[in-house]
């Protein structure tokens, strides 16, 4: 993480020198609060066992709580019995299961696209969709706060293909337009954005973005990781939320959140998906999702479509926590997603609040520099449909008790 060599440590010209310097991780560990890599020993829905204690999970992306839904678990177990534990190969060769084809068809239909293609993770999806589609005369326009996986795809394109990358200010459509105006009218252009931004849970202003795309002849790519199952009609995502499903060219998302599994997919026009199927290295040269992961995602998609009350409960829970924290005096922006950010602006304070909540049996995520810009430290509270009234009460009580003790509220 850190660069440079600490006092007294001889520079030996090795790529490992930086690992022996004082890293950011060392600095954080030295404060006595290290909130990362806490192992879960058991998961019973909204409560998990960590370090031998029962903890209320208020930091997971398991938005509809489907990782422990009986139908999802049963589907995964049955798939292992039928296919074994790994698909053991790339889709191109021996790794295609009928389950993959079935899930692709169902996902495409669900989001209203002609076709879909599965990837092994959401990260690989973002990276693997963007890179094969651009060249040196195309321009990538990317929101400053896009997920790291989109940034990875962009940097690959810039490094390997010389594709110009233009980053616009977060959700700032005036800035995007100014930048669109500066590039040659005839150049290929793609605007890529998160639908819901993963740190603060805010939503892209897709109506303006799509109008700009039309005006400047650009394609629109959306990462719907935090929107699928959360926003739009029946959880169909950001484009559906705005009634703009036909204006978005490619939608990609992950199974690691609402769909209770691991893997990712992209949906779009049949020809484009077929092109990616034969040109995307991240797709072609990686083992396909296991049968159990694919069956779990299929079952989760089915539950999403047949139990719509889960989405309503998710929003109810998020609103209770958002409003409750605002009323206590926390700096919490209004929002419409499952992510409730608690803004603290100070790394030490964020870590102390995190530790206090954890001691009270509540797990949330802490974001400090360099994960986000310095001075913007925050806790990310993420809600699930499976949290019940008593869990919400405990989350709010813990925030109240520790916030008062630390004089944050
Ligand atoms: N995109 C976004 C916006 C994300 O938040 C994440 C995961 N945090 C990913 C992509 C990557 O998904 P996966 O975990 O499936 O690799």
C-alpha cells in the first residue's frame, strides 16, 4: 500500500521493499482499531457469529436477505449434487452448463434486453465489457466515483489501446456535457456510470445523462450492482427506475448482492453480447461460475420475481434507519437506496464509532482514506429486507449510545 522505505531500512532495489516499509495497514493497526477482515463463523440471516458473538449485520450487500432463503440454499445444494463443486473450465471449452444458458435467458428477459452473458465475478464483468468495445479513436467518459472495477477496465484500455479516458465530476451533467463538447463529433463515445454509487448510495441522474448521450451520439453503460433488486419496477434496476430501459445500451451487474451468489452478467443487444462472448478475455479465459453459484442466482432471481414484498421491506428498513439516524442528529443524506451513509469526515472518529457499534453487536462498514478522499470518512450502513423490527431497534440504540458517548450527536 505505501511507497518508500522507512528510516534505517536499506533500499535493496527489490519490488518487495515497499512491503517492509510502514504501510497504511500498519498505521491503521497501530491505532488499535482495525475494522477489516473480521471473519464470519456462521450466518443465520440478519444475525451472524463473529469472534464467537452474535452480531446484527448492517453492512452486507445481501439486500433481500436471499443468501439464507430456503429456496436459494436448496437450489445450490441440489446443483452440487447434480454437477459437482466446480465447472472446471472456461465457457468456451468445457465450462458451459445448461444452468448458465438458462440464467442468461432469464436475466436478459428480466432487464428487458435481447441477450445476456455471465462472467465469473462482477469485477470481471465491468472490466471485461468495457475493454473489448473500445479502441484508440474512441473516448470513455466515466464518473469520478465509479466503482474500481470500471476504473480497472478503463485503465486497461488506456494502457493497452491508448483509448482516451475522460473523468467527469461526480453526477455533474454540466461537466459531462462540457467534456463531451471537446471531443471530435465523429469519434466513438461511451459514457459509463454506476447506477447506484456504492459508497454513498446516491443515484445517477440518468434522464439527463441519456439526453446527453443522444445529443452527442454516445453509448450508455450502467453498472447496476447496487440497483438490481432494489430500484425500478420489480427490482429491474436504475434504467427501469427512470423508465429509460431502452435508452441504456448495456447493463452490467453482479450476483454478489441481491442475487445471493457470486458472478456477474451483462445484458444488451444480441450482436453485441455475441461479440463480447468471443472477444472478452475476462470472460473467455476464466472458469465459469460454479453450478451451485449459478443455481443460487437463478433461484434468487425467481424469489425476486415472486416475492415482491421483500423489496418493499428493504425500503421500509432503509427508511427507518435513515430517518432514525437523521433525527438523532447524525449527518445522513436523504436517499432512496439500501445504502445509508453516516458522514463523519474524520478517520479516527469513524473508527471509534465503528468499534463502539461492533462492541454493541452491530456490524457496519467503515470507509476512510485512501478508500475515499481524505476528510470524507464515513460509516456505510447497508440494510437488508431480512432485518426485523428488533434488529432495527438495536442498530438505532447502538448508534445513539455510542454517538452520544463520542459526542458526535
Ligand atoms: N460494481 C460495483 C458498483 C460494486 O459495488 C461491486 C462490488 N462491491 C462490483 C462491481 C464488483 O462485484 P463483485 O463483488 O461481484 O466482484
